[in-house]
C-alpha cells in the first residue's frame, strides 16, 4: 500500500502505518452480532405490527415467510462481497413476482387499509369499496409475505452490510406509527424491542459513520486525523450496540415490573392534558395562526394574549360537546349570563382587534385614576347594580375543565382575587393551571340595566362624611372639578342617583365610580364609535337608515335598547342562522357580505353586524366572545344541596355577542344572534336546511327563522342529536370558545390533519434528500471511474471536459469557439485567479495531443491534469457564495 | 456528539409528549426507557474512566535525524464496558521551536483488555522531541457523553544531529601550561607525572629518561617520554540564542548544532580534544565541557537538548567574556546565527587565540553573500541553513 506522510513545519513526520494490538485476543463475532441485531429488529417490527391489528391473514404462511426471509438475508449478509449478487438476484425475483401478483397485492393493500381505517375511525365503513371478502385472507397474506420480503431485505442490508438507521427507520417507523397515530395500543414488549433495535443501530452508525474505505482493516488517515476502518477487526461497535439494546430492554422490563407491581393507572390530569393538546392540535389552522398558537400554548399551560380575531376564515363550526368550564352560582339567574373572555374594540372589515396601545397611552392618566381608586371600568355595572337594586352579592366561581387561552368573567362580577384587569377590556388570571376563580357577582343584563337607568341628570353630592373623602378631594382637585363645601356635582343616569337603595345615603364607592364613569364615558364615545370609512359601511348604513335615523331621539337606555332590538329584528329577517355559512371572500367586508350576499351566519356574524349597526346608531359597542349560560340551565339537575347551581359549560355554549355601553352604567351584553335569548340557544338540531339565496339584495325577503326554545335536556333526548354527538366525538371535531366561528374545518372523515401533512412533508423531504444523495453518489463514482480507468488519453480528455464544465459553471462557455480561443479567453479571464497562468492552456494542449497525437501522453501529463482539475474545482468552491456552493455540490455535482 | 445530545433531549420531549397523547402502557415505558438510557450511559462511561489507565512508550530515548521510531499509546481498560470510540489528541513538538502540532487518533477500547497503538514518527531536524498525549476522549456506546482520560501523559526523545564531513585544517599550535592536568595527545613534554610514550634510545637522550627496568628485559635501551601539559587547544562557543521566529528557526538550530558536531568530530578524528562553551538553560549559566571522544560528544549533545526548557531566556553572550577575562586557547570558534560588529570587537579584545573562526548560520545564500570580508584576524564564515557542506573558504581550527 502506498504510504502517505504528513510533514509539518517542525519537520516531524507521522507515518500512516498505525498498528493496534491487544493483550488478550478474542474471537470476533462482529458480523454475527449484527445479524442477531437485525433479526431482533425484523421480528420485533413484524410482531408489533401484526399484534396491533387483528388482520385476517394466514398466520402460518406469514410466519414461515418471515422465518425464511430472515434466515436467507441473515446468511447472505454474512457472505461479504457476494451479498451484492445474492441481494440483487433476490430483488429481481421480488420485482418480477410482485409485478405478476400486482392485482392481489393492490387488493391486499386495500383490505389492510380498510381494516386500519375502520379501527382508527371506530366505524364499520370501508374506505375502498367493491372488494371481494373471499379474497381478503389470500390477498392480505400475499401482501404480508411481500412486505416481509422487502422489509427483511432493508433491515439486513442496512444493519449488517452497511449499518445505517435512516433507511431502516424510513421503512419500519410507518408500520409502528400507523397504529400509534390512530391510538391503537402497541404491545409493550415487541414495541420496546423495536426501540432497542433502532437505538442499537444508531449506536453502530454513530461509532462507524463514514468509515467505509474498503480494503483490509486498520486505520485510515485524513490530514492529522486517524480513524479505524469499518473492517477493523478489533472494533467494538457491535458490542456497544448490544449494550444499548440490553440497557433498553432491562430498563423497560424494570419499568414494566414496577408498573405491574404498583398497578399503575394513568392519572386523570395527564388524560385531561392529552385531551387539551389534541384539541389544540386539531384546531390549529394556518388561516388563524395566532389563535392556533394561543390554543396550543394554553394547552401547554401558558396563556398568550390575542389581540386580533379574524373573521370569516372558516366555512363551518363543529362542536365536540366536551365540558370547557364548570360554573357555580350561589343562586339562580333569571336571564342569560354572558361569561366574557375577549373584547374586540376596532372593526377593520376582516377582523376585530383591540384599540391601539397608543390610545391607551394617551389616556394613561384616566386608567391610572381607575387603578388608584381600585375601581375598574369592568367593575362599574356591579357597583351601580348593587347601589340601585340593593341586591346582595351572589358568588360566582368558575373552574376551567381544560386549559383555555383566556380567563372568563361574567358581566356584573367584581372583586375577583388574583385577577389582573386588562385596561377596559377583560381580565386575566394570575393563577397558573386549571384553578378555580371566585367573584362577587350581581346578575347584569341590558334589560335590567335599562330598568334602573333614566335620563341624564346633574346632581350634587356631599362627601363630607364619606370614608373615601380624601380620595374624592384628591381626584376632584386633580381634575379641576369644583368641590366647594365638600360636595361635588356630576352627571348621573341612575333613576335613584348615587344613593343606596338600602341605606338611602350617598355611597362613597359609587360616588367615586360615578366620577370615574363621567371621565371614562368620554373615552368610550371617542373610541368605540369608530367604523371604517368604506363603501361597504355606507351600503349598510343606507340599508338600515330608516332605523338608524331614529337614534337621534333615542337618548335613554330604554330607547336605545328598543332601537337595537329593532335592528336585531331587521337582521334576523334578512339572514338565517347556520353553523356552516362558508368562508367570507378575502376581498369583502365581513358584515356587508353577511348581510347582503351570503345572508347566512352564526353568532360571530350576528354579533359583528350588531356592533357595527350599534355604532352607526351612535351607541358605543364592542364585539365580545366567551360562553353563554341561559336561565333554563338553572334547574333541578344543576342544583346543589346548598341551593347553589353548578353548570357544566360545554364547547357548544361558546358564543359571540355585542356589548353596548349604557351611559352612567357601563358595558352590558346585547344579543343580536337569531335564536339566542335569555332562555334559549340555537342548537344544531334546529338548523334550517333551507338553501340561502345568494346574489340578491332583497334583504326584506321574509325568511322563516323561528328559534326553537329547546332546553339542553330536550335536545339531548333527540336521537338525531345523540348520533351527531357520537360521530363528532369519534372523529374529534372540535371548536374553541375564543375562536367561535373561526375554527378550521374539522376533519370528520379522517382526512389529512396537520400532523399528517407534517409527517408527509418530512417523509417527502427525507426521500428527496435520499434521492439527491444517491444521484450525487452515482455521478461522483462515475466521474472517478472515468478519471482513473482506461487509457491515459481517454482519461485526460475526460479531465479536460470536466475542466470545461467548471469553467462553464463560473460563466465561461466554449460555445462555438475553437479550443485555443476558448483557452486563451479562459486564461485571460481566470488565469491567476482560479489557476496559475498558462495552466489551462497546458491542459488544453495535453488534451489535444491526447486526442489527435500519435503517441500516448506521459503519466506526468495525466498527473498534472488531475491535479489541475482538483485544484481548480476546489478553488471555485472556496470562492463561491454559500448558495453557489450548494448548487455546485448538490445540483451540478461538480465537486 | 452534539447532535446525539440534541437528539436525545428531543426524544425525551417527544416521548413526554407521546406519553401525554398516547393512552397505553407503551408510552410510559418508552418515556422511562428514554430517560434511563442517558443516565445508564453516563454511569457506564464513568466506570470506564475510573478503571482505565493510559501510558506512552517510546522505542528509544534517542534517534537520528530522519530515523523512524515507534511511539506506543498503551490503554488499559479494566472495566467490562467497551468504548466504541475514543479519540486521543497527541501533541508533539521540537523544543527548538514553540510550534505545537497535534494529531487525533480515533480507536476503539476493548473491555477487560490492554491494547497498544503504535505510530511511527521521524524528525527532519535534531533537537528534543516532546510527545504528549493531551487527553483521550472516551464516548459512551450511544455517544451522548464524553469524558477525558490520560491527561498530559508525555515522553520525550532526543533527535541526534547528523555529522557532516567538514574540510578544515587542524592547527598544530598549542599552548603549554605546567599547571594543567590536560596533556597533549600528540606531543611529548617534560611533565614527569604522566608518561607520554616509550621509544628506543637515541643518542643525546637524557639518562634519567631511560626506563631501566624495561630496558633490562629487552636488548635495547628504552627511553620514557614525558607528557606535555597543555591548555585546551580548541574552544568552540555554541551560541544557540537568536531572535528569529520565522520558519527558519528549526533549520538554523539544526545547522548550529550540526556545525558544532561536525567541528568537534573533525577535532576528535585528528586526535584533538575541544572544549565546548554553551548556555545551559536548565542551570541558567554558561557551561564548559571538554570533549575528547565521540561518546563525550553524544553525552554533551544530549545535555544541550535536555537543558532546553520552555523558558528560553539566555544571558547575553558577552557576559561569558566579562567573567572570563582572557580566553587563552590555540583556536577559538564561535558558532552562532546572529552576527554583529560589537560582538566581533568583544571577541577581539577578550579572546587570546591564534585562530579565531566565526561560523554564522544564515537563512539563504543571499544572506551568505553579505559576509564578504573578514574582521581583523577573525575568520568569518557564513553557513547556509541545512547546507554545512556549502562552506567554501578553507579554515584552520
């Protein structure tokens, strides 16, 4: 063997000849060990797959095939170089037989697919139809025999001959994954053996990667690095692999023993978490990445604030009918309780979003006043309701049954511990995990608020004897509000003013709230009447102008609510409620498209339309999202022994509504959605099947949309509803409360989910990468062969053309020029940069002599040509930018 | 290895997620296994580390220039755990320059066995070659962790200089010194303490020189010749200090040592001994050694090399002359790589010798041409690095 030497500046040479000897020489079982590892892998994969599913096949034939193929490939893999011939022959036979039995194999695949489909979807529906059941055993057995053949070939080849876990995992992982993905229980022992095999192979590969240099054992050298060759007899990689396998098997056996001994059962919290993550993953949509990420992070225990809610991006909503919240009320409520989680303040035509931070920054002083007084805009309805009605606080507590993106609080709540007020929008919890929140709560609705509100009156209140006198003085002095003789004058809308119904005296807290409300009202009118200045909005205004004109005279809360009811009735007459309204085209205004073109929608559509129209009527409004509990939910079934009510709020109670601002009171919910009222919600079984009339502007067309007043229990009694619930649960179609109506279409028929797409992409990428590298390998091998085999002349000519390709790569094509002209041009352009001046001309001369000369060129010329080509290619590669390097190496395969 | 670590961490997360998402015992068993695997691997690796020993063995402690010698890395693993991959980082350098080179050697370590990995090394320059196994990194079977064993296990070997044929004339001039205990090997004298030679009587010889006892046993009269006590007849001053840090450092050192060796050899082969003066870095002072045989020469060369340490500070060359008022010798030879006029003046003043030679090792032939003339009676001869045979001028020593 030719010896290479490396000499450095110190004049010290390290010779290539490295020898390794051991004191106690032992018999080498390397190949046999690898064959055992492959056998372990093959049997465990086959066993895992076959045990997961109860396929109908001839077990005897398949087991015999597995044994025969494993024995055959184990033996030929130990034959060394002859393996290539045996393996090639077996592959040819395999291909021929597979082609001849293609029909049976295809049918076998269909039978197997049907079987897996039925198991994973829990339904007796075949994916592939028109299959002859009599052929099931024959075709499935044949498919398994061929699969065993192919898999054994891959496993033994890439375990014994050329250890490489990538092709092995590409072939074996899907067999295991198809069961795991569909939730089919994998038998522990074979499953762990598969894992042990993969890790063992990874260990062999990790210790041996890139060391296949052929020849005898020993060391190979790359610069100053010496590494043992693959064939080195003293290597212990296989021993390492067996150690890894042993460790995994022992650890798994120990774990299994402990689990059996302790009678291990999965904890409920883990199962809950599983359900949440699955829910979040299934609801993930590229159309609404923000919400998808928020859902996922919530499932993982982190809450992310979402400021935007896109509208009309999904064509339908499906519910899984799982409990999201558990609400406990200390007493019954006689109307719908709206439990809010999100508030949208700005309507853009395609989404609801919060007010800009700049707006809050400008009004920071006002919000600081709220904070200093420990009264927040969200608390105002509770304070005024308590003052005006004298009603005692109820207690309301809420427990999240699954991790949600937001914290939910009902209108009329106050004093929640561990709550952080998010400006005037909502609240967020400081608690982590699914903990229980409790609030003081007074039932608040638009109607009962209107009952205690009257016309605006300016009243003067003395605060001399009030506990918070100093606070009021500070506030009024800061704001420049006259406070002579310890009394202050302010606008009040409550019929009884700011005097408590219970005590008849001025309430200090209410007075402070009144002062703050006076200030906040201005902010509300400045910011929550905004609408985009578009033709769509103008069209809406024109269509509703007859009602909107009345807003000029609607000054009291009652008259405003009457006006809103009129708007609601008009919307209801124009549209119909459905959970599958289709998507809103991306160039359309959401509300305009809903009202005039599609005329179909669910709560998001109605609430958005209501909020827009309320603003057009001069009533400040916002879009709110959360859950709804209706009065009929307070029944004997939900009543506890202590008189309280615990209501399980399912995902089908997720809802969107409009909230309006009543002067002198605060924000209250107002229902615009057809079919929703204090005592009813629109159930799926009530949905009309009347097709919508599209493309018309005749919004006065009478449409029958009578909401059915069914309670939950009534609905549950309906067989149709039950069937739907079961189906939805099985196919895991879900919805998310915060994204009401904004969820991706659920995958009811077991179609492609996000995970499937990801797996498909990863596998495609892996296959593509493999193909690219195989192509590169073949090209490089062929080039090396051309440069090293055959006559000197031929080799030099090949080298010259390779050099031409390199020149073409850097922009110098020969085209129609003569060799001499081309060489001269190349020299002029690149001589001295990529190669020494004159070198390419010399190569050209040598190549021409090789082609046309009478005598064979010298070996020296060949050596020069090779050296030139190598240096030239390396220089180009070094001087190229990263993407050019990639192109040169992977696409053009020039180096 | 980093990728394997990332893979394992990723796998643990994936298995944790899988455990949450997958209902079945397999997911928990898998999670436990994936967590247990790196822990067990770490413990195994630790056991190998604690039960392994590393040593370096050299086939000899001296070697000639360009002679291939063996260096053997011995690894003794007493544990039952094999190491699929171990990487030894071996540093090696010549003490004459501070450029440390290293190579990496990957190899497996067998369990309960002792193994030797032998490499072959040669050096083109003389000097002291230090070979140090900086560490051996051992990896667990999954290559998740690595640990170091056998840190800084080193050996050194002296690379002896070649001895070139150098054509000079050995001078006959000697300086007698009655108090000297060194006697001329060539010339008889009058010191009766040592007999120089026995020869036949020649008329005119003093009677008290006749060796009566020996003469009585033979027919002829045998006369004793007494020895001639002399001072060192040739002093070679080896100046190994120079400030050059180019790639010529080693060739220059090599040339200086080989010049000294060749000159010494020339003297020894002509029946003369010489005295070497050089700066001993280990002793931090000038050392003076008498060389009268090839064995002495070898010992002195080793001593010079071994005296080299990492701290190569050397006292100014002139200091030696200030300590030694007059250097009285028949010939004085300075072997240096740095030439300057002041040094010439100093030598001219301090050295009392009939012959003064200065051999200046230079980098290139161009540098050699700059030394066209002589200084006073001092014979200056440039020597191109690595080409001792290039000395063109005839010289007497």
